[in-house]
């Protein structure tokens, strides 16, 4: 269960303070999938970063189960990301010095939940069996995103957060990757919060919300 | 063109640290190189001036074969026979604890080719109003360089008194007199040197008609023609190795500095690739672009060169006194302690800076010229590309190692020695990345957790970026270990050897014939003297090399204590006869003499029965029985007396000698002071080496710092995914710090064997060629521990700033990595 209440975030810019989130509220049940849409610059990424514990909110609460993420310190948030949350971004998700295989296993090993059979099933389903020994720079964009998703899901997180994971891909590839992701998410039973600006992709998820003027509608 | 240059230069505004790295590298490289050149030039200049004083190569002299003094009636005889010669008397006096070379001349007959005969001298002599008169007649005058006057604490107002109590003629500052030299009328010199009626040589005027009377008929004294170049050549030959050592160090530092330049240039080039491609796409030709890059580079090289030469001057000024002291102590070469540099030195420094910059950037420039305007896809993954490069490096390293071995087996000479050294060092530097990669690969295969697996893999990936700095560190460390091992080994050997060699408790030296006899007979009657060890000596030349022949008495003090490098079993008995001699190691090396070889010194043809170490003596030495020496060299002079006595009596005996004979500091010295004195000279030499060592270490540290700083900018995309995956910035900073330290540690560990190889090369090849002696090989593990610690400390300090920055970096900077609007 993810509950976001009255979340505020203001950036200070050379032009003065820039309020991005102004009392955002959100509830997401276990295993639910939610697409968050909104104009460019409306604060979708900001919200996602706060939920992931990658940045600190100014006010409000973010509860994942019993934990109030907004109240945690830096080390505790890192631990949370490591053990309970998976994140996938638009680009630069992968560790360049490690092979595809090592990238896929990284998060699960870090969380201490490495599972050989789940790992090989993931690799198989993501169509990455042939490229396990390659390095990220040798993969296509779609392949790279599949590795990123596989890495997040290999650790069986409670919550998967994705920020326009298909933004850099062509429509066809994007939808294929998306379908695969949804299948696997359903298979692990994790909760999914996805940022996207594509209506067709958003439509593949159970619920949709819009971020507008700092609030979710 | 201006427009293109402006576009190119805009890069530096965005990456000021790169610009700093480039300029610092150029400055350091130029500074150390030109600093060393300045030291060498200054010393050589002093030698040449000394040689020119009496006319240099053009003027021949008449001397006795053994260099002994002869009666001045030869002068009169030769003049009468029509020989245009000029009398000279040379000798040493000691003033205020240091020795000055006295040259007595006759300005009226001095050949015009002699520097001393130039008008400058004339004006200086006549400044006093009485012209030549006051120089030529009692109470005379002595000409001296102003710097020497200051160095010896002398002034024109108070009379200078030698340690033997003789008042020197009034001092007059003269510009064209070489430092450390006192020029006076030959009559004055005869009185000052207590050699009335004696001369050391007669100069033959090269501009005058030669007499038809053969030399043998003109004078009854057995004089021989020698050329001045032989004498000044000695100093050049003897000091050559010293200067070569300095030059080698300068070159090494230059190389290390270029490593910084290379890494800065390459990085800047890689980062500007998109810009260069855009320029090409906009219609700038490859040639124009390359020329623009070249112009930019040369401008930077000029700036770095100017600051470098200025810094080099400061380094030379700081080191000059030590260099002057050790040259004086080791070779008796008088070198001015103050620096005067020619314009050619300045331009050479700038030239080196340009050449260095060009060499360091040739790869990037060539790449810019042949670069296709469109970016092509990566052909290889980073690992494959790295592997290929590592294979190349290993190959070249092995080839260089092979070259070093071939040179060692078949080469000969000092230059070959240094070539071996250079090949070893470069091979070591090139072999470093492959070896480190191997270590890291082993680490990776043993890694347990995902973080440690990443740690090893990422270290390997970073190796390419850091390897230049690590190579610089390896070179600096290896040179330090090599030179340190040699120096400490020398110190230890030298000290042990001194302990063995100096058997007498009191040494008396610089005695003339009469005093020698008087002292000997006085000491003979003393109850507290247990043994008297007198020597006689004569200086000769063998195959052009200056050699001192020492005659010693047979005594168990020698039989028991004199360490030999190689000897026949019956050497001591053999030396009692006039058929056998002992030779010093450096003489044996120089003339390739072995045991049982026979050499000829005039009519004397003795056999070698022993070879002994004679560390620190640039000249060759022969030791033989005292009576043999007296027999073959009737004019052999007294060579000092070693006095053995009980430790309790040393003080009282010295006191008695002082009262009885007015002995001064230089004439009498006890064993402990003599040891301290000898060691002191070497410490000065080592001080120069140590200073250069510290400087190269510093350069390596700066190289490390610069690389880390520039690389840290490019690290964020590597680190951001880990941070997002649940590693704190703190942890990442620790990992980064740990990585640098681990790489430095491995580098330092590899530097130890390379350093020992360098030490071996210095001891077994370079030293033998340069000085003629081979030291036993001692290792000093405490040095290694110290240097490894120093390397780690350097890495720690160098990575401190990037680490601290990473620890507190704003999350948004990491998040920006993932956003598309970067
Ligand atoms: N670190 C930051 N500092 C200042 N302004 C920021 C920062 N990050 C984002 N912004 C601004 O906040 C607004 C919301 O950004 P973001 O959450 O990335 O929007 P979205 O993902 O919806 O496109 C934008 O106007 C952006 O320019
Ligand atoms: Mg966004």
C-alpha cells in the first residue's frame, strides 16, 4: 500500500522559488498499476523521485506499508531503495562496467534476494539470453530498457517506479516492452507507478491520473 | 581561423582544471629539465673558464712528467735559446677552512691567447693607478672573483691570511678570474706557496715563432710538452658522469611531466570530439582544423614554457650551492655558487616545452586530421578495446625489455647504460596497465557480493583513464627506489669501507719535504706513537688518465685491514718487491686491467697482484711499496703520514704536534673528523639527488591529482545507477577512494621490483661505466615501506577533493543523469 499525502516540493532557481508539487495526494493498493500523465514540466519526475526516496520532500508524507519515506534519512532511504523499491528511468539505467548478466543480477544480489530460477526465467522472458555476456554499450535501446526492467524486477520489489521507460523507444518497441513489463509485474504481484506521456501506454494500466498544477486529479 | 580558434578555446573556459593540468604539466616538465641544464651549464662554464685562464687548448705547456715543480732556471735557459715561454706556478692555499687555487703568472710574457692576458685584466691591474707596477712588485696584488671573495668571507680592506700563517697579497676583485682562483705574479706565488725558485710549468706562446733549438738542447731539465686540453679535459672527463646523472634525472622528470600533458591533451581532445565534428560538418577542412589545434597547443606550450623556465631557474638557484660543494669535494672542481644564464638556455627551455607538447599531442593531432566528420558506431565494447590496447602495450613492453637485455649483453659504455635504464623504465610503465588489469581480473573473479564485483570491474574500466597518472607514479616510485637503493647502498658500503680503510688514528698531510722529515723523526721518538705509516706519492698519467701513485710501508695494519676486491694470495709479500703493485678498482675498470696483468709506467713494468675499492675517488690510484716508488720516481713527494696511537692518547698527541709544528686544520686530522669530512661530501651529492627525487614524486602526485579531478567529472553516469539502486553517496565516495588507493597500492607494489631492477642497472651498469666501481647490492626494505606509504598518501590526498565532493553532491545532479533534458 502506497499512500502519498499533501506532498510539497519547491525548487529554488535563479529566477526565484519554483513550486512544483503543491499538496499532491495519491493512494495505490498492493498489486495495483497506475499511470501518471501530465504536461512536460508538471512535476511527474519530481513526484517519482520523492516516492523513490531519491530526493527529500519539503512537506507531506509518503507511506509505503508502515514506512514513512519522507521522514527517513539518507542512509535509510538508500536501504529502502535497495530492498523494497525498483526504479527504471528513461536512460542511463545500467552499470557500464558490468555485463548484461551482472547488471540483471545486481539489484537482487544487493537486496540479498537473488534467485537463480527467477533470474533465468526473467532473462528468458525478456529475450536477453543471447546477450548475457555483452556490455550495455553493445545493446540496442530496447534491449537496454529490458535489462533495466529485468534488473528492477529480479529483486522482487514491493513497488516498481518507472519514469518514461519507453520514451526513447519507437512506438512498437515501446509497447512490446510495456506489455512484457506488465506481464512480469503481474507475475511478481508488485505495485507499479509509471510516468508516461503516451496515452496508449497509459491505457494498458489499470488506473490513470494526471498531474496538474502540483496536484493529482 | 580566429573564429575557429575562439570556438576551440571556449572548451577551456568550461573545463578550467584541464587547462591548469596542461599548463602545470608543461611547466613542471620544462622546469625540471631546464633547472638541471642550468646546473650543468653553470658547472661546465666554470671548468671552461678555468681552462681558458691560461689559454685553453691553443696553449701548450712544458712540464715535468710527474707534474712536480722544477727550478725556474729552466725559464732562463729556454729564453736564452729563443723559446718564447711564460712561467707559471700553481698550487693550493687554504683560507678560512677552504682551499683556493693559486696561479702565479708573469703578465709581461703571458701569451695573448690566455684569458688572463685580455685587456680586462690590464685595466683591473692598473685600476690602482700604478698600472702593472703594483701587480708585479712587492707587496704585490692578487686578483680574485668577487663571488669567491664573498664565499670565503674575504674583503679588500683586511689582509687575507692562509692557514699556514702567510699573508696573501692585497686582494683585488677581477671579473675575468674564475671562481675559486687567486691570480698573482709568479714571484708572489713563489713566496705564498713557499716554493721559491720553483715553477710548475712554462706556457708556450702559440702566436710566437717557435725556436729552432730542440727542447732537449735548450734546457737540462727533462721537460715535456703537454697541451692544456689534457689538463682541463680531466675535469670534464671526471665530472661527466656527475652531470650525466643530473641530466638523466632531468630527463626522467621531463618524461613524467609529459605524462600529465599527454593525459590532459587526450582528455580535452576526447571531450571536444563532438565540437570538432560539428566544425567539420560546418565546412572546416581537416587541415585547417589541425592547424588551429596546433596553434592553440603551441600558444599553451609557450605559456607553460615561460613559467617552466622561470621555475627551473629557481630550482637551479636552490640546488646550485649543494652541486658546487659536491663537485668541489669530489673532483676539486671550482664552481661558482651563483647562477648566470645565457639567452640560449632560456630559448632551449622554451624549445623543450614546445617539443614536449608536440610529442604529447601528436596522437591526438593525427586523430583530428584523419577523423571522419561523422561519428561511427563503436566497433568494440570497452573491454575489447581495452584488451586490444593492453595487448599492444604488453607487446611493446616486452620488446623494450628484450632491447634492454640485448643492450646489456652486447652494449658498452655509459650511454648504453642509460639507454638500458630508459628502456627498463618505459617497459615498466607500459607493462603497468596490463599487470594492473590482471590483478583486477583476479580480484573480480574472487569477488563475492555485487558491490565488490562492480568495484573490480569498474576499476578495470577506469584503468584506461587513470593509467597515465599511474604510470607517472610508477616511474617516480621506481626511480626513487632505484636511486635510493643505490645511494643507501653506496652510503653503507662507503661507511663500512671507510671504517676498514682508515686504520690510523691521526693523519698528517700537505707536508713539504723538510717538514715531513722533521715530523717523522720527532714522531719516531714519541712513546705514545705505536705505529708510523708514512707514504710518498707522485702523480703520473697512464694512457691519458691521471693516476696517483702512492708508496706505503709494509705493515700488518694494511695486511689485516685493507679490503681487496680481488687479490692474489701472496699479495703483501709480492708488493714488497718492486715487481708488484695494487691498483684501484676504477683504474682497473678504466684500463681493463685484471690480476696478473702488467702495466708500464715509464720504465717501470709492475704486475698487478691486488685490486682494491677506492670509492669516491675520481682519479685512478696505484699503491706500491714506498721504496719502489722512491726508486722509480726520484722526485716523488711526501704523501702524508698515518699515526697510530691508543685512543686515550689521540688528543694529547695532536696537541703536542700542534704546538711543535704549528699544524693547521688541513694538515692534521683525526680519524673521526676525516670520516665525517668524507661522509659530508657525499651527503651533499645525495642531497641533490634527494631533492630531485622529491620533485619527481611531487610531479607524480600532481599527475594523479589532475587525472582524478578531470575524471571525477565523468564519473557521475557510472555512479548514478548504483545510487538509484540503493547505495548511499557516502558509500560510493568510500568505494571511489578505496579504488584509487587500491590502484596506487598495486602500482607501488609493482614499483618495488621495477625499482630494484633500476637499482641493479645503476649499480651494475651505470656506476661501473661512470665511476669505475661496482657496489655490492644491498636492499633496504624500510625504503619500500616508506615509499608505498607515500604512494598511498599521495593517492589519498589526490582523491580527497573528488571524494568529499561526491559525498555531499546534490541528489539532483545525480538525477539529472537519468533525465532526457540533460
Ligand atoms: N533540481 C531542480 N532544480 C530546479 N528546478 C527543477 C529541478 N528539477 C526539476 N525542476 C523543474 O521543476 C519542474 C518539474 O520538473 P519535472 O518533475 O522533471 O517535470 P516532468 O517530469 O513532469 O517533465 C520543471 O519546470 C523543471 O524545470
Ligand atoms: Mg520527467
